[in-house]
C-alpha cells in the first residue's frame, strides 16, 4: 500500500501530458517516468531498503542460543530487586518464555525498569523461530506499548529510550515505508539520548552505527524518491557509522558478532582492505552461540572470499 501511494505521489509530480500530445515521444517519456518511479518505489520496499529500514535482531546479546521453553512456570519474587535479578538471570539464560511470563505480571507497573525489560522480552519472544505471524505482530506492538510506557514513567532511563527506538523501528514493518522512514528521525533522537544518558552502552552505539550505515548506502535513486515525500530525508556517512561501531567496540570489546561484521563491511566500502580483513576475520572466529552469530559467520566467510 505504501509503495502504491508513493508511486501515485511521484506520478503526480511529473510534467502533465496534454490530450493532444499523444505522439510516440511523449508517450515513451511518460512510460519512462512511470517505470522509473515504480522501480524506485519498489526499491524502497525491498533489497537494500530492507536493511535500511530494519534494526538488528539484538537477540540475547552475548548469551546462549534462543530456545523455546515449553514450561509456563513463573518464578515468583517478593521485591523489585529480586524480580529484576531473576529477570536478568532468565535473560542471560535465554529463557525467553519464562522471562516474558515473569515480567507480564508487572505490565501495569509504574517502574520503568520492569517495563523496558518487558518490552525487550516481548520483542525477543516475537523473534523466536516458527512464531505464528499474527502472534508475532501482536507481540511486536505489545513491545512498543511497553517501551512507550517505560519512557513515560522515566524519561531519564537510557534503556527505555533504546528499546523505544528499537520497537518503533519494528512496528514500522507493519505500517509502511513512508511511516518507517519518517520514524527514522525519532529513532535516531532516542538512540542519541540513550547514549547521552549512558555513554558506556555498546548496544545503543552499535544501533546508531547501523542506522548511519543504512542511510549512507542508500542509492541516489532511493534518495530521490524519499525526497519526494520528505523535504529532508535522513542522511549519513560511512565515516559516521564507523565512528559509532568503533566506539561500541571500545566500551565493550567483542560484545556482539554483528558489530565486528559491520566494522569489516564499513572498511570494505571505504576501500581499507587490511582493516576489513582484520574485522571480518574476528567476525568469522566469533563463537557462534546464537542463530544470528551463525548468520554473521557465514556472511563474514563470504566477504573474506571476495577480498581474497
């Protein structure tokens, strides 16, 4: 729907063709504009734009592989600190469903610490393999509402800003390209606020780098189509992306296989072969604890082959 709306919008900006000017040249020109606009619009909904408009999975960063927990048992704790300690233990153990069930009891809490964790748990649950499509969508929107509520309860909580940004990006998958690109500004604002509140949070720094890389690699024709809708579409550079990826690595070395991969890819684009080899090799050798780690390993191997 977003693609069709974009096509109609672009076509209305083209020079009008009078009814008397139906000669082959004019008709051909009109068809050229229409085809070009349609292809450009389609490009915003697929290919590189899928990378552009989606943030990384961030699935249990640095922890064991995801696995579904069939038990619905919930471990009850008495106080806030005990609950948070239990929640963090379940997260580190990749007990996704148990964690969700534990935190769901606190969905009406006024504590941002409960709510942003519930947002993260809802999102993690939606990303489990074989999740039914409608349930995935429901969890995605649930996650956003919990993150939004966490931010309302405490706008000085860096994690609330971070997960609000991530969850806002996720719901864009269901709301169309126009909404998702428009939300990109908001996403960056909240990630920057998260870093401001906690400069040592490697995850926020990584996502900012990912955001910059995505818009830096946006082809000229996609920029042109985006500019039809947004007078000033988001822009960035590979240098800016590199700065965030390196900073993330500085504050927490080897925290995430995807950060190593993105460093390698950024150096590749910047034609620095030696540094690209260094980071891609690290990504290839990173212990594959999660499905995402395995995907990173495969991509790193493929890119290393290209580099020779």
